C-alpha cells in the first residue's frame, strides 16, 4: 500500500484520538512521545520516545514520515523552520504555528488584519501593568505569558497594582508578558475550521464553551440562542484567520461574545482542540479525521452535525484514583453515553477523559453529559 | 489506571476495528498476530507475533490479558478448553465457540433446539451425497467442510452426482463434509446480537446481506420491506441462540428468508462480523464497541440505528495495486462517505476495506456506497 505516514509530535490525548481517527482512513501513524506510557503511546504501534525540544530527535522522527503535525504547540519555532528548510512537510508550518505559540505575535498579527481582539500590549513590569490598566479604564486586567500557557496556567487576572506586583513570577523569569483588558463577555464561543494546503476549508458549527476555573468544562454544539448572523460572522472570521495565517489542519478560534453582540478573539489553537471533541460523536466527520485529511491534503469531510444537540463534558480527575467502577455505573445508567477515556492516571483536576451525548432535547442532553462527568469525577454518587 | 486488558487472537481487520473501538473505552488491547504487518498489527501497541495453533504461545499471550477473545474461529477448541481449565477468561468460551467452528456441531445443536435450519446431514463420500440429494428432493445440494471455511471457501453447490464426485478435495482430505439442501431463499438476512456473561443482551436491527460469488458485497440496515413480525422473530431467534449456546460477545446469525415468510439459519459467527460493519457509522454503539463491552462484562451500549438507512459496501481488491488515487477521488466526490481501510495489500477479490453511507433516502444511500466501492475496486472510473 502506498498510503502515507503521518507523524504526530506529542503523546497526549489529542494524538491518541487522532490515531483512532486515522485507523479507518488507512493512514500509517507514527508518534514522537515523551514517555512510553503517554496517552497516545499506549495505543500506537510506531512510537519514538524522545524530546521534541531536540532538533536531531525531530529530524530522525520526521525521516519516516510523509508529513509531521502536532499534539501541542511547544515545539520550538526555529526547529520547525529548520525542518521545513530541509524539505520536511510541517503542517501547520512554523509561519502559521507561531501565532498559536506566541500570544504576542498572535495579537500583533490579528490586530494588523483588523480582527477584533481585546485591547492589549506587552508589559515590562508591575508598574507597566498599572499604566496599561489606566489606559483601558482600570483594573482588573489579564496577564498572560506569551508562550507555554494552557488550561488556565500562565494566565492571571489581577485586580490592582499590588496584585500585579505579587504576580511576579513571569516578570522575574524574564518571560514576555501580555496584558489584556478583561472583556465583559456574556459567554465564550469557539469557531472551529479545518483548512488544507490547497485551500479547501470547512467550518464546524460555532459552539459554546463553558469554562470553570480557566478549564473547559462543557461544550454545547451548536451554541444555544446564537444569532444566525453572529454565528456566520464567527465562522467567516475563523476561515479568514486560517487563510491569512496559512493554517493547515484544524484551527480553533476561541471567542468572547460581548453584551453588544460582537465576538472578540481570545485564543488560537492549531491542532484538534477540546472545543471540537463533540465532533467525534456529533458531526459527520470529526475534527481528528479532518485534521488528518487536511495535513495530507486529502479532500475534507463534511463538518455538519448529526444531531440537533451534542454536548461534551470533560472528565477531570477527582479523589478516587480508580475510575473503573464509576465508568461501569455510567455505562449502565445511560446506554447512549459516549465515553472517551485517555488512559491517564487520575490526578485531581487533570483531564482524563470526556463524554459526549447527543439528542433532540438540549436539557436532557446536557444533564446526561453533566451527570456522567460528575459521577466519573466522584463529585456525585447517585 | 486499573482498566483491563483485552487480548485478541488474530491480526485481521476485525481486530483492527476492535482496537479502534476500544481506544475511547480506555481499555488496553493486546494482539496475537501471525505477522507483524497484519492489518491489526499495524495499529496496535502491544503485539505478540506467534502461532495461534500453539498452546504455549496462547498461554504466554493470555498471561498479560484479563480476557481473551477472537478475530477468527480457527483456534483449536481443545486449546481453548485447556486455557479455560487454567483459569483464563476465554470469551466466547469453547463450549459456545465450537458451534461457530464446526458446522456439524452447530447443525446438530440448533436442530436439537428446534431452530429452523436447512435439511442437512454429514456425508461420507460422493455416493452418499447422491443419497442425501434423493432424501431432500434432488440436486442441487450444498456441500460444506465442517471446519475452516469462510467467504465462500469450503462451500460448493453441486448439481449432480458426477459434480459431487468431481468436488473430491474435501473427501480425499478426510475432512468431514456436511450436505445441506439448497434453500430456495428470496434473500439473505443477518440478525446480530451481543451478549455479556451476566446475561445482558442487545439486538441490532435485522439487516439484508447481498452476497456476490459467496462473498458479502453489500449490507442494508435495516433490511428493506422486512415484515415487522419476521424481523422481531429473527432478533428473538438470535437472542435465544446466544443464550442457549452461552455466547459471550457478538453473535452474527446469517439467515435465509424464504418465499413463504420464514427464516432458516445459514451460519453463525461469534465475533464482530461483516454484516455488522454498518454499525460503526450507523448505530449508537458499534458491534466492535459492544463486543469489547461484552467480553469485559461491562453494560452494553445502545444498538439502535442513528439514521433511517445505512448501507455498507465491501471494497475488494481489483487490478490496481495502488488504491490511493481512487480513495482521494471518492473523498472529493462524497464528503459524507465513511471509508474504512484495512491497511492490506491489494489482491484481486481480497477484502481490503469497506465504506459506510447513511441518510434518509435508501436509493441515494445505496448508490453512494456502491459507487465508492466500485470506484475503489477500479471497476468504474467515473
């Protein structure tokens, strides 16, 4: 068979689920993983255990692949440029991916494109944070390390100059910090699109993403009560960003919806994304399958939903290290429940899986997802 | 994590798709495969390459598994009894599986249970075939080796005593041969059910299976124009067989529908089956996921269909060893097409994949599946 080999850097659950989606496509999947017991490494045949920060490791890994793509944003941009210069297909390429790696670069570029964003600028130290606060009408303001943050890590909301001074870790470490106005948003949305090298693109329905403590908790597809024009505008915005930035693969555009009916871009991710997990059971083609198709420049699959409502709820680790009894209970309670476990050890607050539910009645679909996620976490027992 | 390990014997596409279905369930999957490049071995982390006919190989493989199950029926029954006697969970167990391994045992048991079957008996030689033909009203009659047949292999329809004499290979080899009357059936159906050790069972909708040259070509779910009572009777028959034979896991009951509105049992398979591939995209829970749930004695998932019609068409190898260009074409033509490739080298007539389509309009759903399968095989080029 001359079917191609996709290499994915990073052994987390996104790689695990991308491999799962690639099996029916008949593509060969190779993994560069930090450790042999990582989530994806448990289920993939061809695993290279190595450090993605090492250029020679990346080079050796890429040698057996027709294209390399990513489970996370942490591969140094300069390494990706080196690989690309050597003729290796890197998708998304470094010129696109840098916008998902560096929030400063992302904000500058989106602003240049006229994409609505919260007011923002790089800040030098706590005194500069106070000046920025004055510029945007006062505290609170949001501080973000420009690289390396995720799931609420590397993000602080500060209410005063004193609190900004107390949040000194990033400044002391000399990491560039971006300050952003705290947007008075009504809710968070995500517009997910997939784009291929020859420019074909598909847009999934815009979803509502409910965050708890800075971590995605629940995703509702499509976003309830979203004005048609605003939903369409958000999809078009995401497609435009994908095109202007030259994204290949899945692009998640996390958005704030404001009281006056606008959307502002919060974050970008150029890989399968938590806000797209619902597509595994809720769309004709999942984000994972379309990511694989895109990086191989294959025609993309239909992104349309299969049910009126699909809800995804993340399963976080709780106080019970053994989730198996709860998992069994949830299967017995709801034979329609779609469980996705990542094979990860349970630690409090860690994403160890998610559940998808779908159906005609949003309240019922939400309750089923919510119950299963809470039961698996151990915060309810009936 | 204390999630269990399922070991599957056999590295074909059924194991490949069972692994795919097990990934979201978070179960660990181990494979005993004939060769490192077998269909399933390409995509599974833990592969033991070895001979399933060797008891010590099976023993060593089973040691790392909580339960063992099967991609095919060819493991010697006595080995399975030995493993079971040593305390290894074998599901389905040998007392059930022997009915899918040996057509003589199957016919005897089903007849004892009063399950409608074609008239049949073991035959000793070509002269005995002629006597059997006289008993059932004349030729043609069907001859089957009791063990080892599949996809039309090991099955002969003979029209005369002379032709029975010419079909001597099985007799000369000393293999027991079962003679069956050639049933004047209107079409073939399959009733697929899944049963767990504690006796929970689910029944999928009865499907129509269209055979070409003794190989499954197309499956239509549900079977069009099937009388409600007959569909229900077929499901109940399959559930009864599963219970009486003590089946654990997926049971496919292949049926003949007769002109006078009855069903007769043709074959049994105790593993995921070609007639259930439609469930991957057409049912709430696939046969593969339910097989895994059953062998682990987990609660079973909902078997109901997700669309009014789902059609599966097998992709057979044709004259073109490289299927990738055709695969790309099919994706471009039909973004809703669900392709399932097995990673196998293309050989004429070999099952190398299948496609699923679903929707509201049966004619359209059939045409889309048919077109894709024919295009991939290379028998049409537009």
